[in-house]
C-alpha cells in the first residue's frame, strides 16, 4: 500500500499557493530552527499550512510545501498570511526547500 501512495488521486480542495517571504530563524533550544513563511492568500477564508514531503531516505534539501485549503465556498478577497513550522526531524543533510505554486527557495541549515 505504501508504494502506491504517489498514485492516489490528488485532493481538489487543497492547492500549492505562492509565498512572498520565507526565512529560517533559530529556535529557543540550541540547534533548533523554525521556518516562517508569509504571503497573500487568494481567499480570505483559506487556511494556509506548511506540509513537509515524505521521504524514504533523508534528502539533501527537505521539501516543504506551502498549501492552501478551502473549507467550502471560497470568499474571493485576498488576505495576508504568516505560518510557521518547527524544523525538528525534517531537515535534509544540507537544509530545506520551500515549495510554492510558482516559486521555490532553498535554505542551508547548519
């Protein structure tokens, strides 16, 4: 079943969305980091989240998708968003890659 995961149908209520800024900041605990991503969402009632990709083996840069989901009818008014994600356990050997609808940004994380 696990090997067929990529072949399952994609959801229609969730989409990659663009981001305007992404940065990695140190966490409170030594050697911990937090990803902070911000931008403008196309619907005021859209929920934005960061979703790490699934890997069998640790990659050089761990992909993290910026996704937007709608709970029903989209209210077509733009709104700013800011989301964050602790990077504990989801770092590649060199860092991370933030993946939006039309852009990507790579970070080397020590």
